[in-house]
C-alpha cells in the first residue's frame, strides 16, 4: 500500500468553501486541487490505517519520504515535507504491528521508489507462494 496523492483533495472550482484558506492548484478547467492541512492529513492517516488494519493478509506500507504526489515535490506548489512527516508519523503510530512499514528515501514518481515497490511486491508474492506450498490438505 502506498499513500499516493493523500496530500490534497479534488473538487470543482465552484466549491469555494472547500478550498477556502488553503493552497490550491487548478488541475484543469473543471477540477481544482486543495492542499490538506495538518489536522486533515492526520485524520486521513488514521482512516487509512484503520482500513489497512482490517486486512487478513500480510500488508506492506511503503512511504515515499521524498513526496506524495506530482505537486508535493521540491519546487512544486504543494511541497510540504512537514505535512508528509505528519502523515507518516500518524500511519506508523496507528498501524497494527503486523503491518510492515518500509520507508523509501525517494519521491513517489521516481524510478527508485518504483524499484522499492517492485522488490517488496516480489517478496510478498514469494512468501505467499511458499505458504501455499506448505499447506496440508
């Protein structure tokens, strides 16, 4: 599981209340993005952890320490590493101990982050395959 694009909300430009007092980015003519605030990202992290904790399967959460979205990168409109750290802290604190957390020192859209995801997926699939081979019927 990757918390991609959890740093903003989507909405229509007519939803002025939804975008009041926050950084915004006009994605296109009919969609605006609004940057989440600290209390909102904390709630989003708690909700995400609640869903993940319900999984009966082995779960790995991979955190992109370099940014969560195209717009959450140094030099971009929504770059806010402190807000990202808030999300990561809430997730790590709220996730069940059975959930494996991997921190990737890269941005979500970088090749290195994709490599970390693939390596972890292969590891999960290998463990699942070995578990099914050891099952007695």
